């Protein structure tokens, strides 16, 4: 098994590509060791010094390190065998347990349009950088769209620029009801 790595725009996150599907049922993010208990792979990665976040995308794993921790040259050789051992063993990505529950309320026409645009044009681009972007809320009175950045994008210095220069412009063009895009932290 050969695992490729790619840098991300976030200097504290590195993208690992194992050459196979990772999170086929939807992306997952772990920001604490307690959250990581839901996944044997995430839990093993959190055992490493300086790992502060793990994100599973459709075909990649993004690992975030402490901002003032060890350099990637020291951490990467510890991460690679953990990922390789996990996939070679055939262990499941997630332990059995409750999945996240959606609110269940039907989307308005505008919200459905926003989510469709996110899924078709924005999320694939953000995934290339090792992250994800999720719909959080839309205020139909003010036109403010709230989005949540995950994975390598969550702490990235350029995420604010991505939201304003890229996502906000595209949303305002295709969904004129959107007046502003804000990041939810």
C-alpha cells in the first residue's frame, strides 16, 4: 500500500491519500481525543504527540498538528504506518454507535439551492485542500449565510479569504438572496 501526502493551504494540516475510499458515507471531523473514540483510526492518530485534529474525507485523511508543535518531518513518519496498518487490517473506519442526526425539518427553496451549490461546486474544491465546508444556517431576513469549515480548512489562514473571495461571490451570483457569508467557529 502506498500513501501519498499533499500539503494544504493550512501549514498545520497535511492531507494523506491512501489510494482507496475513506469516508464513503460522509466526512467526519475529530477535534478531541474523546471525539476520536468513535473511530479506531482517529483514536490511534490522536495518540501521537502534537496531533490536534483528524478529518476523514471521501478519499483522504487530513491531520492537523499543534501550531507550535513538532515539524511535519518528525510527525509524518509516525502517521504513515498508523494509516497503513489500519487499512491493511481491514478494521472499520468507525466503531458502531449513533450517527449524527439531521434536524429533519424540510429545507426552504433557497436553502435547498444553497446546499445544492455547496455540494456541486464548492465542496469538491474545498476537499482538494483537505477540508470540507458545511451549511450551518441561512437567515432569510438578512441574507446572511453561515457556513462551517472543517478539516484542513478550519484553521487555515486563507479560509477567510476563501469564504469572502470565492464562496461569497459564487453564492451571491447564483443565489441573489445571499448578501453575506460568515464562518461559524
